[in-house]
C-alpha cells in the first residue's frame, strides 16, 4: 500500500491534538473524530455510553472495560453529538494491528470452527494495514437509529484514511450486519461464533478502502468521499499536515476511491 494519505503525518505526531468535527444534516447532529489523549472528557462519555448500551442488551462481557477506561489501545474514535450536547452514538478503532494476536476476533473464535481462518485473514492483510473497529453503539432512539448506524459504519473509512491503512475489520451479531454492509462491508466466508454467548451468532466483516464502492450503497459512497475530503482539508487548514503535502492533497483524495490491492473477505 503506497497511497499517500494523512496517515503518515498523523502517526508522526502520534496525536491529532484536537478533535475534527462536521455537521451532518441527515442526522441534524455533529460528527466528531478524535483520540482519547486529545479529548479525555469526550472519550469518557463515549466509554460510558458503550458500557450503558452493552449492559442494556446483556452483552457487557463483550467489552474490554480496561481498554475503555484507559483508551490505551484506541488509535481513534468517532462520536455523534446531538444539539443538546449529548453523545448519541460512537465507535472506536484499535490498531494498526501488528499481528493477529492483537485482535480480539481470535478470542471470539477460540475453540470454534473458523479460528484458523480468522487468524489467516488478519495475518494476510497486516502488511496493508488493519484497524479493528470495536465497541460500536447508538442510544437506541428509534427515530434516528437507522441514520446513526449508517454514520457509525462510514466512520471506519475516515479513520482508515487518516491512519493510512487499507483494511478495517469488525465482528458483529447477525442482526447488525446490515449496518456495516451499507458502507461496503463484506461478510467473511467462515462459520459464525456463539459470542459473547449462545444467544448470538457473530460474524466477521471486512471493509476495504480500495474497493468499498463496489459493495456499498451509493448514498453511503457519496457521503464517505465527501466527509473524508472535509477531514483532509480541515487537517491541512489547521496545519496538522506538513505544508509540503499541499500540492499532493488531490492525489490523496483520489487514492480513497481508486482500486489498488482489491481483495474480498
């Protein structure tokens, strides 16, 4: 993966320094990308929301509570803030993974058919960059559940571009698969695992920055490209990117949607 993106600049500084945000008129809310170190209060609100949501559904055991408290393994997180200042949805990204052992997915398939395939899928993609998207939640508002879920699904691409990785991976119970598939998620061809308990059949999905547009819904593709372009220009405007990149920003945007190492899950 040789595409220029803002990832190199982000990694060199190791911190965004501040959150990046934009307005989504479809949700009538503000979308935010940040890091735990840049926004500790916002991170605490995200962590509390994840625990509250998972507890409500009886699956709090699926959360890494220590990681949610510390934020140590979280590269970036995404949040939706309503007009009253309340966080109503969020998700975090772990990585880029250094090996399959960094992924919680190998734990979820431990002792189950497909365990070796899970490890192999992750290992094969490590050279191209892999984020593990975790702890996604929405506040359960039935009037906005659909648009909130779609915003969460799009956020993986914003973080992939900013961290310069090609792949993002998520595990989700079968009823939640549609959320990720709307943005181009491809369900891996392996048996479901009963995780976090026997009530659930959890599957693995892969998001590929190079060919998502072949699988995503058209309106999601349009919003992914528009929102990512906004983030690129906002980072540049705030001097988060070395000025030498200014003449190459257009190339970075083009790489978001130009096929390169196209690979299905």
